[in-house]
C-alpha cells in the first residue's frame, strides 16, 4: 500500500518582517466631538486617544492591506513567488464574496498563493499568526503573509457616543517563515460566545435588506467590555508566557490590542512587567484599529527604537466574539 509523503518540517517559524499603512487623514478629538456630546478631555481620560486616522474613498481594506504587506515583504527580503498563503484579518470588509485575501495576494504578485479571510475581530491578527505558525512549522507553507486591515470608519456610527471616538483605520502586516529556532510561541485562544452581544452590530444585513432603516453599525457595552477585558487579558497573557516557557521579566515588549489605554495600563500592572519592557501605546494616535492594531503597534515600537529586533514580545488580542488570543514572539 502506498504511503503519504509528508513535507519536511522546520523546527519552527518566526516573523521575518513587519510593515504598516496609516491613512493620511488625521482626525483629532475636536472633530469627533462635533457630532457627539463629548470633549477632548473626556475622550483622553476615558480612552487615552488623542487622534486617529480615517481612510479616504480610495483607501480600501484591500489596498491598505497590500501596502502594509509590501513593506513587510521588502523588510524580510521576500519575493512574491515565495509566498504560499495570505491570511487577512478584518471585520470591516463589506463584500462577503469574493473575499479580500486572494485580491491582496494578486496585488502583491503572489498569484499562486492561497488566500483566506479570518473574521475574529480584534483578535484576528493573533488568530492568523497562530495559523501561520502552524502552516510553516508543519511544512505546508514556506512563507505566509499575515495582515490585519480595517476601515472601521465604514461600520461605526459617527453620532454614537459609545463608539465614535474609539475607532480608526489602517493596516499592519508581517511575513512568517521557517526558522531553525522557533520564534512564535504556542497560541492561547478562546471565546465567550454567550456574551457576543457586548460588541455587535445593532442590526443584521438581512434586516437592512428587508426593511427600511439605518445602516447597521457597531455597538458596544463599554463598562461590561472593560471589566471582561481587564480580567481576560492578564489571564491569557500568563498562559501564553507559561506555554512559551518564559517569564514576564524576559519580555522586551508588551503589545496588546490597542482598545483602550486604561485596559493596557491595567493589564501591564497586573502582569508586573519589568521596567525595561516597552508597552505599546499606539492607541494615542491611531485609536482602536481592531485587527490591524497589534501589527501597527509592533511596527511603531520597532521604528521608534523602543523595542529591539530579536527581543521577545507578548501579543494579546481581545474583542468581539468575545474572542481572545495571545502568544509570545521574537520581534523581527
């Protein structure tokens, strides 16, 4: 009887390069406050956000993803024909079919690569990174491009006081390839679907088709989400550290999803991070960019010299679903 021939397996995978795309238009809190009952002081105190980027009509989820991925590929020295898979994390792509990832692959010149959209909201990048690690470590892919790309301004009501000030647009990407020394730790992931209503659209697309009414937009029960996030982020962070066999003191950087500065600070304090550990706070000038926030924040830390290539970073995603995921990685 013939036997299956399995691909050769490297010891592990690692992030080889990172790239970012930030829309040109900067939107300050004062502009947001023109349509909601709020103030710059209140927004900064509640979220830490001073500004965010909004994409223009020509800046799409697909286009922003491709630009971020090109930068990551250039940094890693990856050629288009070396890419076997493009994984795109997004919650704001408004076309159900065809999906976005194959079109991103086409723009990158990776025309034989597989393409897959992952809808795990603000945890999407960490979910994709876990899948990319499995693909490369198993030998089923040489190189995987992982992208988080969001145009949240398309799905948020600019008059909703609970969400209008939080979200921004942008894209971040990494290239994952084989490594003799593993550079992506085991992923810790999960979800709490029972409480999915805490971050959800206010009506379905079916409702929008069948009855007159407003465009479906994202809504959030802020206090409940805050309590959930400040509990779950330290929990899964500690699990990811244990699975990777490292301590909090070993971390060069802490890169959580950029949801809210108070959540970030609470989690950092709970973990007892060392003084030398850089804490990502891209939230201040980018807002919450959902699946794009972690690679954008990683790119900012590295470009500013706040974290070093080869250092260990703890990545933590959490959000709608209520999905969450975390892993320790070696920075590119």
